[in-house]
């Protein structure tokens, strides 16, 4: 068993990742000391995310609920509730609300590079916002003066056949022994899980 992460993402953000537009994912917390694969789970919440053509991977988001769409005559593949891809995690940016020399909060963000240990220039910050597929105001509303982290999405692998939650395991620690139990519920944000026969990407 290899330790990995499952990350729950709403369909409107997942489609941007699958299409290659979104290469940063904003989260309030970050796994410390972890380097490995992160698996993308598409939440069951509206709207529905479909693969209109299984061969060419033509993804589309429709403003309807999953149950309503499945009742229709369409035979497109519904990706909500499935693990559709994975990416390699080993780098983040720290984002917080900018302040002036007096400590007053400004209506703009500051982005810190955890790898080079320096603040990003305004032009670089605009590029990161583009990679997040978010506006500066949307990021400000999310960080709310407390800060957040942009997870870098590298080496994205889209699965030809989406995985189910049962393909992953959580570790149940008992007083006498521990056991791996099939995952039956997705995390609200992210959690550590385990997979069989996993190999690392370097």
C-alpha cells in the first residue's frame, strides 16, 4: 500500500483541470512533508460534469443535477462521484491578503513562493491567478485575511476509465491491530488514503 491523497473538487473547477486551463488548486490547508500523487474526485454537487465523447475526452459542464441528467436519454459518461485524474504534488504557493507598511489590509493579494522563498511580482501574481482560473477578488474572498495555499498541478494523468472510491483505502488503527478499509465516503476537502501497487513519479 502506498500513501496518496484524494482531493474533492467541484465539477466547474475539475473541468478546467481536465482541459488544461487550471494548473493551480486553491486550498486553505496543505499536506506537510508530503510528496506524491493526488487523486482528483469530482463531487456529486450540481452542476453535472460529462465526457461527451469517451474517445476524444470532450468534457462539458451542464447546469443540471446529476440525478436529473441520468434520467435523460443521453448516454454521455457522468464523471461526478468518480476519481477522474491524478497529479504530482511537491510544491505550493502561499497566498494572503496584502498589507501596507502600517499593517492595514489592502484589497489585493500577496503570493509567496515556498520554493524560492520570495514574494511574487505583480505580473507573476496575475499569471498565477490565471492558472487558478480565479479572479483576485475571488481569491480575496477565499483567504479572508487568514491565508491559503495554491497546490501546483504537475504531471496530470487523466484516466481512460475513472476510478471509484472503493479503489482506495483508509487505515483503521485499533488497539490490537490496524487494517485497511475500503473508502466509502469522499472528503470535504482532502485526506490521506492508500492504494495498491502504486509507483512514484520523479
